[in-house]
C-alpha cells in the first residue's frame, strides 16, 4: 500500500474492519425477499448477464450444436454466480458500506439482514451455480465461473479494494470474464473473439469506475477506501482515465479486424467511441468537477450499446466490404 493509501485507511481506523452499528437502532432482522434480491446487486447482474449472452451468441458454433435449453441454463448459472459474488461482497464490505451514502441503506448496514444470512446465501448460490454449470453445460464454463467468483471475492473484495488505488484495474478482470464464460458455454473453449470481449470490458472499467470515484470522493474517503482520486489526486486520475480511453476505443474496432463483426458494428463502435472520447475530454478539461457524473452514466450506456451492436451485427450479417 502506498503511504497516501495507508494514511487514508489510518484516518478512519475504527471503520475498516468494524461491524455494522446500524443494528442497534434497527428493528430485528426479518425475512424479506426484496432484501435478498438487493444482495444480488441486480443492476450489476443485468450487465453481467447481457455481456455473457453476447459472448454465448457470438461464439462460432455449428447451427443446432447448442440447444436453447443449455444456453438458458448457462445464462442462469452466470446470473446466479454474479449474484453470489455480490452477496459475499456485501457481507464482507458491510462495515465500509455503513459510511457511504450510496450504500448505507443496503440490507446489512441498515440492519435488515444478519451478516451470516448474506454469507450463507452467497456461498450457496456460488456452489450451486458452479455445480449446475458443470453438470448442465460443460466443465470449461464451470471452471471459468468458479474462477470469476473466487477472483471477485478474494482478489478484489478481500485483498485489493482496501489496499491499493489500482483495486478496480486488477480487480476488473472478474467483471470482464462473463462474456468469456458465455463463449466457453457455447464452444467448450476460449477463442480470440472471447479475449477481445474481455479486453473491451477490462479497458472500459477504469474510466467508468474512476468517473464514479471523482464525484463520490467524499464517500470513499469517509469509508477509508484508497480510490485513485484520494490517493493520487484528481489530475492523475484524469490522466490514467485518458490513457485507458485511448486504448479502449481502437480495441473496440478489433472485432472487425479479425472478421468477428462487420460494417454495422464497425460504424457503431466508431460512433460510440467518438462520444466516449468526447466525454473523457470534457472530464480532462473540467475545472469544477461537473463532467465526471455525466461520463459515468454515459459509460454504462456505452458498454451496453457496444455489446448490443455486436449482437445486431451478427443478426444482420453485414460483412465488412472487401477491396
């Protein structure tokens, strides 16, 4: 950990590792389906599922080799695995969630669920999703799903998040794996196309997450989480966001270069890349801190549309013009 990060953590010694205090003033926890649903992080899960479906449908597969039922089970297992990761993450992070405005009303810091309930729920979903993937789909997809869950829980949540400002860069690999799992579910292996899908999400994650960190600095500082704007400063954060953006935009065009996608996707990726770069430039030139929030929300739409364009291109089958 850097000296600045250590200072950020030491500034709040009673918060990191402390249990939630909300339960003292809250009613006794009771079973609520809505609270268990929140543990799954449904907004994150929806993006995970969508990118996984994209990987599954883009994978080169002979017609009829993957039954719709097998595809459904694969997507369901990926969704449950993502939910398991979210539940265990909320169990471990309940202490810092208590000090952040956007997380303090989650079921655990708010005292609506007991920590052990969230942990048992998450472990059960993790074990069940990996086992079902192995039995109903294939071993390669099950192995990748298990790796994703373990990476998110132990590498990102437990090890990196509270120790380094590069937490979301290294930890971002777990969020980039769902389309690879979908690809493996369809083919039983990992191809170049799956690697490109992984790379797109991996390079997208830092500018997306650091845009959030820029306009939520107070939250992270209150919780003692050493996010890059707190440790390295706003200017360095913007510089690194810019570098990842410069890498991201051309990488989104590589599916065309390898023949995985055609003219429609290429045009859409270039168009979306221009606007992503435009938002990044506004953040870079911003002096009053107002540009980060729009970029964060646009980045979500951007990733969704990139993967939607990949699917649309496959369905429309518009190959790149050959000269």
